[in-house]
C-alpha cells in the first residue's frame, strides 16, 4: 500500500490527473465550505462524518475486526477536509490526491478508549503496517476504484516527490563533499529545489501561495497540511514544465529512494522483532519462563 504497483522503479505508473484526463472522480463530495448549501444536483448529501463514525464505533463494539471496519469507513467517507480543535485535516489535496493514512488517523482517534488495539493502530499509522496482509488489488477493492486512484495521486505527487527531494539532497552532498555539514540547511534546501525545479524553495513557496490565494498565512511558517499541498503542487508543476524524459528520470529517482527507505524500514522492523524475542541481559529462559539470574 505504501509503494506503487510496480515492483521496480523502471515501471512508472502515472495516475489519473485533472486537466490531463479531464475531471477525475475521487469518491469524495465537492469541497464545500461549512456555510455552503449541501445540495448537489438537486439532492441533499451527507457531508458530515458523524454518522460514519457512529457506525464505525458500533461495528467495533459488535466485535468486527477493526481494520475491516476502518476500510469500510474510509470507503464511504465523503468530507474532503475538516478542522478539529484548530487542526486542519486535508484528506484530498487539490481535489485529486487522497491521504488515506491521515483519514485513518482521524477515524481511529475518534474511537472511545478500549475499542482499538493500540499497538496495531500505531503500526498502521506510523509504519503503514496493517494487522493482516492486504494485496494492492484487495486494497483497491476495499477503497473503491475512485479513492484508490486518488491514493495513487498522493503516492506519486507527495510521497515520491518528497523521496525525490531526499535523493537529490544525497546527490548534492556527494558532489560537494559534505555540504550539509558545512553550509546552512536553508542553503542546501534551495540547491535541492533549484536542481529539480529551477527555482529557490522560498520563491516556489511564494508562487504556490499566490496561485492558491493563501496570502493570509504566516510567511515564516508552513503547517503540515500546507507542506503536503505545496509538495503536490511542485509535482504538478514539474509534470507541466519538464520534458517527458526528464519527468520519467526524476520520478524514477524518487521511486528508487522510496523503495530504499521502505527496505530500511523493513530491516529495522525485523531487528526490533528479533530483539523483542531475545532474553534480557542477566536473564535466561527456564522451562519457557524468562527469569533473572545472578
């Protein structure tokens, strides 16, 4: 689920994007403001999440496996964004890129204490490790095709794009013999963005905020939700302005870095699993029981 369908970075599967394939179906309702009429095509629609969350909680109390109930709730969810206790949750970026793990976090946080297994939830939200194996085809079926393609938009437009930034940073560090340690972080970031997009990060951020009509935000700060949207905007900008060969090369570089990060994560998880099974220092297992010695 964290990686694209291809098994290697040589296979680049670009998802459905607006303006390229026409308007895209995402499985979400239009992005209305709270004060807007909830009326589309003459039909009243349910934009609020309360009913879906209540159904999710009821299924947990009835003993249904929590991850199955979670996926059903995600499949039926229609609200593309929310603001809860001052925090902005943007599940659907630019009406086409779906951050399903952020929505999963929102839904899991709503559950009363004791209804969810904390360790399994943490494994899903932190390591994207579900409580049971789920193939990409099964994941698509559970989400629905529209939300699945929107998930691919997020995968390529945010996750792979961020991995491309890391890959380019490593290239620059090798070229400049430890630039990250002898120069300011801001300078390295500017060089990374200049190499990929042909402009400084600060200038690109101003361009994005102008295009998105976000003049009201603090110019010295960027929230997580805005950073995700900015990254996706960079991805779309790169597709529109670079020649196809350069787009494919950069995307492949990002994919290779993403696979490298995923492999490192899996190695770390295996080490933690081995360490968890190993007896503590100064103890040994006697008749199947871990006891202190010495």
